[in-house]
């Protein structure tokens, strides 16, 4: 009898303690951490060339293994990419603003691009760019003397639906295609559909493109619409995901991962926990606004019934592939199986401290962690 009384007392104590703790977590506890996942914004500060990794921090391109600076710039908008087995930097503070380095850090190519560009890829002897002004695709041909010639892009209307809600225009060349969706969204991609770039201002997001068609998304009120368009029979199929909460959003770059079979997208739900605090922003990286992340796994043959996994409050998805997802939560990196969202691994995240901002960038076999206050790389997590 005495044993039962003790058990009842302990159970009651746990309940009485758990209720205020839950209320505290829901209404008053806000982790003072900002977590940005670069793959959700289509920007990267780490690239791989051969077996070497390079970072761009504080204007310096640095070899990760040797910690050797191979190039410096004062352009705060400079960015790096890996193309054609070379490291490329767009540096608008330099006359030859597009430069390429080999894995040893030697400059092997350099060009002068007239328009201020925000992204690019190279296919054959063509450079496809997204320009800032005007905000659309630009195309350059590399001449034999390594000068650039601007190539006019002449779009042709390939599809218009009955209500004129969707208009698709295309431009084809030997090394890739340019796509215009309606009058304000521009994309370019190579013939292998690996490199895809887009204009900065878009009302729709291109999830994947193939020879026979494409998949794109757009937002409506409390609805996320997925449209599959076929070039073969000029048809469009639509499926929609209803938003669960009143304040939520997919990230700017809706494509998180894709292969031959699936497409993975990530959304975030945010919430207001106290009327005394400022309202949340849908696309914020600040974890104080976070309610949960949502991982959607779509089969490319059927976008009507995605597999959906939800994280806990203050748990951020930092990586996903066709087998697993990795999150940051409460001082740990947690790996989940995508078969059933069961935990299969965890490791300490001792470098993550309250009161700071962090960026996670995936490249090759690693997740690189950056401290936004110093812009320095502070950890390299092996993806396993």
C-alpha cells in the first residue's frame, strides 16, 4: 500500500511539474539562436574541386584542409561556384569579374561580364547568367580569344492554358535552354538538367525539369500548389497541399533534394507565443519564431500524396537525401531514417551557443557550420 502511495505521489509530481514546464516551453521559452540552411536559399559558401574544399568567408577564398587563402575581394556580394572541375568566383570589384581557379589555387581563366550577375553556370562554350538589372537571364558565348559575346535570347511561346494563367516560353541552344514562365519568372538549365538558375524575383518555383516536362510550384491562400506540365501532350496536372497553420511558409528555394525518383521540399511553421513580442516572419531563420519544420517527399510519378514528416518545435532540418534527414535540436545533431522518421544517430553540437547565428552549408560528404558573427567555419560534420 505504501509503495502504491509513493508511486501515485511521484506520478502526480511529474504531472504537476510537467504542466508548467510545457506552458513555459510553449509561451515563454525562446531559444536565442538563428539557424540558416543555405541549400534552402540556393546559395553556397563552400565548393568542392577535385578532392579539395574551398570556402568564401570575409572576402577570402580559403582552402579548407590547408587553411590557405588563394584570393581576396572587398565585394560583399561576391560568390563562388564549382563548374567544369574549376572553382569560380564572381567578384564585381575586379575588372575581370569572373575568374576560375584550379584545385591548386591557380587562376586559369578570367572574363569581363558586363551585367551585374547573381548566378551562373557554364555549359560548353556558353555562360548562362541571371542578371540583377534587368532581372532576367543573360547568355554569353566564349570566343576563341577568351572574350565574351552577348547572345540575344529570343523566347518562343510553347504553351498557354485556356484562362491565360500559365504561359510558357522557351529558348533552345546547343548547350541548354532558357525558360520564361508568364512575364516575370526566368530560368536557365543545361542539357543534363543538373545546373538550374533563376531570376531573383519569381512567383513560381521550378522544382525539377526534364526533357519531357517540368514540375513547378506556387502559393495560394493557405495552399501550396504543385503543377506537372508535359511537353509531349501539352497537359498540366495540379495537386495542392493545404497549409495546417495560419502562419507558415515554404522556404524561398523550395527544392531541397531531387533524384530520378523523388523530390524533397521543406516548409516551416511559425507561431506567435506571446502578445508582447513582435509577430513572426514566415521565412525567418530565428528559432524563437519556430513551431516546426515539415519535410515533404514526393514521388515524381505522383505529386498528390507526399510523405510528410514534422519536426519538434525548435528543431531545424539541415540536410536531407533519399535515405535520411539530419536536424539540429537542443544541442544535438540528430539523424532520422526517411523510411519511418526513426532516430538512427545523434552527435553533440557543442559549437552552437545561445545568442548567436549559424549557417549550415552542405557540400560533398560534409555539412559545414559557420558562425555568422565571425563568418568563420567552426565545424565540419560528416554525413553518415
